[in-house]
C-alpha cells in the first residue's frame, strides 16, 4: 500500500486509514480519512463508521432508524454493517437464508436474492449455475456444460490451458482466448498467461493491464505527452486526447 502523501488513482492503493483524494488533482494523494462533520471530497473519504451524506461525513444510521434521503437529496442514507435500507426507508437487519428479499443487497454477505424472492446461498463447487445468474461463490465461476443454455456447474478458477468463456473464469494473471458466441450458443476458449513485452498479440487483453497491443506486439502503455491512437495505449489515469496521452478524470480512467 502507498504511504500517506503518495500519489494514487484509487483508495485501494492507500493504507486502510487513508483514501485517495483526487478531488483537485489527478493522480490524487493518499490522505487521512475524514471524521464526523468534516467535508467529504470524495464518496469514500469518510472514516470507518461514517458515510458521505451530501458532501459531509456523518455516522452510519442505526438499525431501526430512518434511512430516508435528507431534504433535497435523492440518495438514501447508509446503514450500519449488518443492516440495509429497506423499502420502507428504515435500516433493517439483512435478510438471512430463506427470508424474503427484493434485491441481493438486502441479503447477508454470501447470499443472493433468488428467483423465489428469498435469500439463497451462493453455490459451492459442483453446484448448478448459469453464466447470467453469476450464482457461484466469489472464488469460483460457472463452467459451462450446456453451451446453448449457458449452464453448468461451479468450479475453481481455471489454470493455464483450462477451458473458459470469459477472463473472469481464469486465475489471476491469465486471460481467456478463443471463446466465441453465436446463435447455437458458446464455444469455449482457453486460459493463457499474459504475453511478455514484444509478444505477438491480436488484442490488448492478451497483454495484461500494464501493456497494450500495438501493430501485433505487446508494448508498455505510454506516459503523459506520448503520441497515441486510442485510450488503451495510455497508462492508467491517462486518456488519448487529440493524439496525445493526457491526464484523464481519475475515477473514469481506463484500467
């Protein structure tokens, strides 16, 4: 993690007690999170137990209290952990397995609001799944057995050479290549390691997050002022503007 005062593009790069303040500059700066009553320059600027309420850090709303938007606002207030703002605009305990729900956000962590209108557990290894439902446990993905229905079973993320349809089917530092989709369903591809610098490529996804595919070869992304033909050629936090990599709006920057 970056030390306080270091440059950053997102708060995940900073220590837990800090956030990335990019309200005035891009890149931003790792800064101490704000306390109750202090201005919140970005939505994630507030310290633990607080939330950004129209630009000011305020305590999370307790269970049983109103989470209705403040006057002049359309955004609900945030509830304490373990509670959710329900349809009656009251912070209520998160729904457990089998309890009624209208949206997955109402269920406890690890559960999803199913077609039956109740909270259902995410599926473990070997359980039935569909690609569209994304109902597998967070560290698994749906390995398709029926290409027409996009259904199959939840399986561990695939290693190098494993069958895949999407990049998220593969383990870290791998990408999915060769998958195709048509009227008859999907044809799986395979997981491969990101290509090295100057490796032969046909798409930027093969080069990994820090490189791009240029004229059939993986090249390092470019810095400020470099000539470019598209956003994917520029480093994170930059965009290709009038043929030159320039500072972009941080929270909308290309990965």
